C-alpha cells in the first residue's frame, strides 16, 4: 500500500535505521567513557548490541535506492533530480562537515582546516554516508535503464560477490605497510567507494522496480524471512565473540546477511500492518536531521558529563545519551525548519504519511 508516492514500509524502515544509528553511537560513546562504571557482563551485552545495530547504515542504502527505483519505475527522472538532492542533502553534508571540525579549532587554524577538508572530501565524520549515496544517485541515473534489461537474480548475485570480496579483503587482509595513508585506507577510507555497498543498492533497485513481485516473494518465503534474522544474529555473535572477525562496524562481511535479513523481515511485518505507527512516521520524517545532529549532542553531553556532572549513570548512560541526542536533534530540526536557510543545517523534513484514499465502487 502506498501513500504520497511512498510505500508504508519505507516509513518504518527509515525510522528503525535512524534509531539504530543513534543507539549504536550512544552505546559506542558510553563504552568509551571512563566515568561510567559497568560490569563485564553489561559491557559484553552492550558491545553485542552495538554489533547487531550495525545494519543501520547499509539499510539506508537499500532504502534510498528503493525510493528512487519505486518512484521512477514508470516515469523518467526529472531534471530537478540532482539539484534537489544537492540542495537538501549535499549542502547540509558540507555544513555539518565544517561543524564537526569545530572541536579541532583549539588546536589551531591549520588543524581545523585539515579536519574540515578531510570531512568534506573523504567523509571523515559520520556523514560519510552522503558520499556513498551520491555515487548511487549517479549510478541509478546512468544505468537504471540497462539494469532493467538484465535478469535481477544474476545482477544481485554478481553484486553480492563483488560486495563480499571487497569487504572481506579489508576485513581479513592486513595493510601492506604501516604508513599513515595505507592505515587510513584500511581503517576508514575503504568505506567510501560504492563497491562496499553495491549489494544493498541492487536489492533496493529491484525491490522498488518490481515492488509487487517483491512482496509476493516475501509472502511465499515468509518462514525463511522470519527465521533468517535469528540465524544471522547467532552467526554474527559467534564470529565476533570467538574473535574470528573482531571488527565492530557495518563494514563486516556478515553484515550483508544481517542487513538483508532484518530489512526483509521488517518489510514483511510492516506490510501486514494496516498503517505504520505514528511515532515511526514522525521519526522517519525527521530522520535526516536526526542523522546529521545526533552525534554532536552525544559529544556535547559526554563532554559535560565527564567534566561537570557529579553523579554516575552507570549502565544506563547509553540510554541517557540516546534520549538526549534524539530529543535535542528533533528540537533542532523543528527550530531550524522555520528558518529560510535552515535546510543548510537539517536538509528537508520528510513528507507525512496519509492513509490511501479508498476507491469508490463503480456505478451500477
């Protein structure tokens, strides 16, 4: 069922992806904060939860492409396609790249400038996702017609192999030397090229293009759709805690399976709902602004907590960070959305969900 040109499932997937990223970053900072005292068991549980939440960013690749493929499957891409995305997505990326470089200003103008340049050109802050998604905007624009002429299973299978081999190389092959440039590529820059995300793009493309067929397949294989997230979760935790694969980011080989399993399950479950929950629609509409601002508020609260707050939140600190950063991000979006230049800082608030109009019965 669609509304305003969007299917209801996307509202929920986008909100789940957004909340998972905020919670993941809240847990990450909580585990790094020396002022928080936690037992070994709680650290292990939070570390495991952080691992399982890594599906957020790749899910957004799937969502972004699904929306484009679904929206333009029966009509040409408009001339305003890139200009709108530049204004409401890329310009906020540039603004926030400068803002997230501000903590380095006290080290000198040169240091701040270097950090700002790194943020902008190589995505050296959590907004790196924007650089990835713009590669896929270009890819869709130039190759969507060609992809429609190919067999979906072959394309998805090829994309899976490319994605798996690319990520596995950086997961399991050590850097050839310890130079700063090589280490940076291995630790972070390999995230940026589209090869590390191409599988999610292809699933999103064909799911959006052949939406009705996609839903029928989910219903046909619903038992597997419900079982797969359990299987992938167990495998991920086993690989991580046996130290076969110790990377705790979304750039793990098993995240390909986990993200796909979670996305398919959410799609199936939401499709069975009559309407998406209002809270999920609300978060979905504010998701881009939340994505841009939440880490700033996490850093601010953590700095204040470390230096001036005398009491301890102990094991609940991650929830304090989560609620504070989410609330403040929403408030920031609401305030700046009323300013004519607010889009430079928050992008654009998403469209609301409206219940589909019922088709009147034909006259007899």
